C-alpha cells in the first residue's frame, strides 16, 4: 500500500496533492457579487464553477481519505480501493470521472487539462469573459454557445427561437494572435479536425495530409445571427464532438455544428468522416 502512494507522482498526482496542490473551492457568493450584472454568459460561469467545486471537493476527499486508509486510520471502502487502483495504473478514478467532462485522457494528461480549466476560470473571473474561449475547458460547452445567442438576442431584440450560430475559420493560428474581443459572438480555440485538413492559404477544407490523422484547426469565429439572414454556400456543416468517440445513439457527445468552407461536394467529406473534436485525446 505504501508503494502505491509513492508511485502516484509518476501518474501526475502525488501523496500531498489533496491538501497542497489542489486549488481551493471557488467562493460563489463573492464571485456572484463581483460579476455585478448577471448576463447569460455569467450564469454559465457560475454553473461551471459550481460543477468544478464539486470535482475539487471529491478529489480532495478521495486523496485525503485514501491516505488515512493506507495508514490504517479508517477502513478501505470499495470506492477507495478503486481510486487507489486507478491512480496506480495512471487512470482517472470513476468517482472523479462522473464529475468531469467526458474524456479519453490518461490521468497525467487529464491533470494538465484540469489545471488549464482552473486557469481559464480564474482569468474569466478576474479579467472578464475571455476573448478566445477554450471550449474543451467547459463542463457543458454547448451552454456557453446558447448563452451567446441569448445575449445577442436580448441586445438586438431578436426572437430567440429564430436565431442560430454562424461560424467561420479565421487566419489566426493561436489565441495570442487575436487582438480584441468580438462585440457579438466569440473566438474559439482548441478544435481538432479529423478526416481532413485545413488549407490556411485558400481558407478551405482539403484532403488529409499523409500519416496525419488529426490536426488542430485555426481559431474559429462563432457569431450569433438571425436564421433567415443566414445564406450559406460552399460550406460543409461539420459536427463538433467532445471526444473522438463522437456521439452515442442518444446524440450525447455532439456539441454543435460548424460551417467549414469547402470546394468539394459535401458528400465527399461525409464519406471521409470529417468532424471536429474538442479534445485530441
């Protein structure tokens, strides 16, 4: 048992992670007051922080109780045994996975993802809504996109049920290339293209490069628009999934659909299985 604890650092989490390295819980009441006007996107932030708090609390309790169980201070439950085995094997414990976004990552990569999520939340609270949103860092990314539509409809007096999203791939390769935030909509980073590649010079889809199965898409611009004004030509309605498992029979896993410029007929990309992912796994 002691050996298990000492091997935890190789999986990206150490014996003191529960008390020293995990972040403190967000003070939701203070943050709510700090935000002032509660906009649709502010509601999403508060909901995200509430879910993230639940995950932090579970991780802290699991590691702290596991240490006590290995020291013989408390009994080893079935859940603690599963946590110990998962950490030893570099996997995400099931009790943590239930409180986190869908993922296929190993424990080490998942911890890095967890820390980046925390950083984005902190910056959102302290500096305001990010100019470039990392959708993979949100527990329910589709709720943020819905909030964008709601906010724009309120601002412009549009009927919510007759509004939608339009997307276009920009020339910006990295988030740092974006100089200012959009007044309506947002920029999105961290999307991965599978089944094709992106021709940045001609701004269109092209066939996959040899031996390259997945590549990162440049920054995507997402703009709310009235549905009757949306006139699309030479675009492929590309599904965006959370992971490379895509979606199940109930449609769980599909986040939204992006409009990607193409010079080929849509059937070509359907047969190639072109899709976008929030995670490269």
